C-alpha cells in the first residue's frame, strides 16, 4: 500500500514535469537582486517555551524560497531567537547565491514588449 502511494506521487510529478517542460520563470531583466526577510517570535508556545521563526527570499521581486518552523532549541531571549533565525536564513542565502552563480543566470537585455 505504501509503495503504491509513493509510485502515485512519482507519476504525478512526472506528469507535471511533462506538462510544464516549455514553461519557465521570468523575474525581469537588469541587476539581479536577492532580498531576504526574517522574523522570530520568542517562546511563542506556552507549553514548551519554543520559538517560531521563518524567512523568505525574493529574487528580482519574485518569491523563490520560504520556511516557517518551530525551533528545536529554546532561546533565552528575543535577540537570541532572532539570531538563530538570521543564521539559518544566511545559510540559505549563501546556498542560493552559489546556486544562481552555478546556473550562470544573467540579466535579460531585451525589449520585453516583443517577448510576449
């Protein structure tokens, strides 16, 4: 039963990839700008005093990554909760920066009116 469910998920993914093979994301031309936002709540869960945190990244205005999670560790202050979240987001930002460089993403220099 479990294998059948996984196989069904794999088939759905393959169908999606086939349907969307000619689609692509376009985030505009010009300078490549990666923006990141973070936030954390200090001890937001009254039962275990754990913090909730999250981050979101935008690439040329389009959201490309996000995460929201309850922390495994207990922060001693709001500042520490924010630092933990900023550290996680920084790791993600470094990975994305390196990935974008590996892809060789370059700004589009064209009159986009004719691309429609």
